[in-house]
C-alpha cells in the first residue's frame, strides 16, 4: 500500500496530508477510532472523520476520498 500512498502524497502535495502511524506504539488511537484491521485508512476533512476503510485499497478509491 505504501507505494500507492507515496505516489498520491506526491501527486496531491499541498492539498492533502497523508500520515502513517505505528499501530503497536499508538494503541490509544486504534481504540479511539475503532481500528481493528491493518491497513486502515481514515480521511478527515476540516477535522471531522469523513471516510474509514480497512484492508487493501485501490489507488482510484483513495484518490476519490481525498479529492
């Protein structure tokens, strides 16, 4: 998944911020957002969670969420 995320991060630079967290070191975040599968994708717009998906995702899906 990281090659896709890295590609989109470069393509959408200045419009979108992608963040990766270490699940083992941030269990409180997993609990807060009900994350029980990795990878998980959470999209926030203006500070609000607008999209949540787990498992492998296609580039087009991720791009659609953030545009």
